[in-house]
C-alpha cells in the first residue's frame, strides 16, 4: 500500500506493507512476519515516517538481512528496509567516501578501488549494508569497519539527522554502542590514496578466499559466533564434532563450522535458534568456552 493512501500517515512517498514475511528479507530465508514493513523512498522520507510513528512503536532496521533472525511468531512492530540496490557511494570534495546506511558494504570496497583509494578492500567480504556493518563493527581478514570510518550520520525517532564523530561511540570487537534510540543513516570513510589496480586484485583474492571457505551457495547469515580471544569459534565447534549437525531443516555447515545453513529454505527460525543454543551449550560443556552469538535474534516464538 502506498503511504499516501494511508489514513494515518500522510505526505510520505515510501511503501507500507502489513504482515510482511521477514523470510523474504533475511539471508537465512526463515522467520515470521513483521506487523508493519516500511520501505522509505529516501532519507528525507524516512525522517518524515519516523516523525509520524508512535514513540512506543518497536522499530527494526533491516539492511540485507544478514546477521538477523526473526522468530517464527514474527515481529510486533515496524521493520524498516534500508537497503536499496539503487543506492551508490559518493566521493565528497574532501576526498572522503560517503555511503548511505542502505548501501551494500561490497559496493564501498569497489567504489574506493575505482577511485584509487586503499584500505576498504575488506568490505568486499562483508555480506551486509553499511548500516549493519557500523552497528556491529563488522570485520574480516584483519580489518574492522570502524577502522576506516571518520564520522557517521544518525537518525532518531523524531526524524532528526545528526552528524556524529567516531569518538561519540564505544567501539570494540563486533561491538558498537552509541546514543540511545538513534540509528545509522550513513557514514564517511577516510581512506588513504592507493593503487586502484592493486586494490581490485586484493578484492578478488579476498572474494576467492571467501568462496573457497564459506557455504555461500546456501542460505546463511555469516558467522554465527564471535571468535573468542586467541581462538576461533569454528575450531571449537568442529572439535566438539558438531559439523553437519541437523535440526529440522537447518544444519551446521560441513564447509565452515561457524555457519548454520538452511539448505532447502524449509528450516524454521526455531530450527536455527535451536541449533545456535545447542552448539553454544555443547561447546561450553566440553571446552569451557562460552561462545557469544553475533546474530541478532528478535521477535516472538510461534
């Protein structure tokens, strides 16, 4: 339904859907519906929507849906889709790269390489959007998102966009904490000059490594657990003999033990969450290491 047709929300250009299956919007291809699902036309439209949303309304910002699981009973609130294939990074006058929160992270890597900027190559290996990468300080191959971020744009419930410095956030391994009830709207990346051809070759190398080591042909959400200090979650999971473990339609990947896959798309969110809990308990019982999930789990059980 077009927002202009709503009796309660006026002057908006985005689209509002009701009871939208979140399985369409998460990379695991599982999960229940969101009561409301809004697709903003742009940041200005998003701000207008937020200004007309009740202050108690639960909000769920969604990018590419990697690193997210919505339980089978669905999400009692409004999910907001930030990702758009039409969004592109931009080169600003100060030499920094700006990208809206809904831009896919690999686009930033390729854009930087095309413009002779180095240091963003690792973003090609992050299967999410800029907003999601900021929210969890996503990283791979020895680099993390906030390593290359100069400042960010946020939006709050009142529809106010703010420019915030890196220093205003608490940044750690797969962790970012900032002002309450603000969500990322964009980021400015400060990148040194480099060799564009060398950057493109590095991106190819990283993608080849990712394809060789991860089950990318099957629905998954990337790494399920953080790596504990001085070790790797995949090694601990494999050591406990959990590779290939099945629960319903979900399975611990035989290719990479820190991935849970939904091979036929028939696994439920409960299957996936059950595997996460079982793997965590088993690793804790057998090794004494309590693995911390990277995955955000929201919503109600069926």
